[in-house]
């Protein structure tokens, strides 16, 4: 009965908004879609109901959101004691949930205490994605995607990988080493992709969390094509320390190894929130990092295909209208929309060719700034000695909710390679 009501609501929205019009059969122009691929809810260790989280992202101009709770899908029947929910958030969480979606939608029940003489336990039902998505999705504007954070460990270190657009739970399988765990879990994602006939996107999460994953690990697990170059959680050691590389430097070292020694495909960088807290508490809040994906259609399949083609960039606030690389001339050019009172500086970052083929470039030639350009139309022409070039755009505007000291809004494009 609930499913029928949900479908009826969706049909009414389609009819009212004209989304079933014949114009949908026309081929639209590619456009940029904003989304977050790393999000936690009460289904694992987040502190908010998934509908409330989805509504926040939809109302803040996101186009897609992947729920990625730890080793669980938001599916099936799940009741959670209200006292545990309140302990994670605050005493008003149920009231806000009821006010936003209505008391008829929110399901509660009271069960006897576990032992004689103990007070009754009030519980709230956590709605699965398939049940609530019709309340927040809108064709061509906002969609939900089922994800999972495959949370594993090896050598006493956390090894976490997200899988986006899964349809079955993937349980972590471990490994003797960090690389083994990465490969083993990645294999399961790719096997589900092949068996299900659907596009899946695996990406490695926060490599410096627990300083678990090194640049060499990122390089040598060549089947992994995506990782988080920026994660908005303040506890993931984004900047490294005296003994560990910053995440962005790891990206360059990993790609230097891949492209000069392993004859492998480059690693693409994404930005995520890794959001857990939604009530103003210190921690990993929403709205800190996202991807902008260029696609004709707002569907999981088209978004993932675009990302696999590197037609996306990572952002913590900077918007880029156009990213164009012309292989024949070796020119990487960008267009940045103007923002009142804000200036932009683009650093073109490259790794330079080693002295001898097959050697790893010296560390001082890896991830170096080869040009700095101010303004809205930066461009760089390859000089012939680069293994790859990427762009990092930094705004003078501060981040709206910083996770790092003195953080500015930034964006990161994917590395481009010279024409063979």
C-alpha cells in the first residue's frame, strides 16, 4: 500500500511538472551535474534520517546523492531505538523529521523493555532508499543512487572503498596486506558490475585515514581508477604530517609511478563530504566537497560513464564552466564564471619526464607547479617534457564550512596526457 502511494505521488509530480512531455525524447546538450558520493545516515554511523539528508542536498542545489553507509545498504526492514537516535543527535530530531515529512510518513512503535520491570522502548523505522526516494527525486533535477562504503582493514589499518550504484551488498573480504584488501574488494565490485549489467563506480576513500594507504599502494592497485583527493571529514589527515604526504601529493606520486613505470591508466581524483553530522556539531558536515560531472542525462549510468571518461572535476567551492584539452596543440584551457569580489588563481601542476625511460622521476619533478595564471580564462600549453598536467584553481573566497586551517574554495581537474 505504501509503495502504491509513493508511485502515485511520483506520477502526480510528473504530470504536474510536464516531465512526461515529448521534449524528453530530444537529445539534450551535455551539462554539469553536482553530486556527492560519500554520505552516511542512521543506517550506519550518521546522525540523521536518510530522507532528511536527501532533502538537504536537494535543497542546496545538488543534482545527485549516493548514500554510502558502512557495510550495509539502506534496504529492508530496520527499526532503531529512539534513545540511540537522540544520543547521536539531539532531543528534537524526531520532531523535525515529523514536521518535514508528516506524522503519517514517520513510523514509530513502542515495545516492552528487554527485561521485566524495565521501561518500554520507543523505536523509529528507518526507511529504505526504494521507499523514500520518490519523495525527494525529480527527473532532470535530483536523483538518489545506492552506494556502500566497504569498510575493511589489513595490517591493522582501515581500508575503505566506496561502491556507487550497487544493487547487492558487498561484504569486505580483507587481505594479508593493504594492497591485497584493496584488490580483493575492488574485484567484488567489478564482478557485481559484470554480473548485474549496470555501471558501478568504485573509489578509494580517504587514503590518509589512519595513514593506511600509501602513494605506492594507490599506484600499484592499477585496477582502481578513482580516489578521494579531497574529503571534507576533518579527521582524515588531508594535509599529511612530517612523515606522511598530503593527499594531493600522493595523487601526483601515484600517477608518476603508474605512467612512467607501470604503463597503467592514470588515477582520477574526486571530492566528497564523507558527511556524518547534520546538526551543527563538530565533525564531517555536508556541503564541503563534491564532484561536477558533465553528462547529457542525469542518470546513474550516464554519470558513471562520464566519470570513467574523466569528464568531471572535483570541487570544494570553485565552479568551472569549461575544461578543454586539445591533444594536437597540447593545450589545456579553462573558463571560470566571474564572482563579484572574488579572484581566481590557477596553478598548472605537472610531473616532468624522467631522465631515462622507465625510471621514476625524482621527487622534485613530481607534482610541480609549471605555470600560475590569474583570471577567468587560464590556459597552459604542454612543453613536451610533461608526463601529465592537471589544474588546481584556488579562489580568494574562504570555504563556506572549512575542514582545514585557512581553507579557500578550490577545484581540481583531472590530469591530461600529451599526445602519443
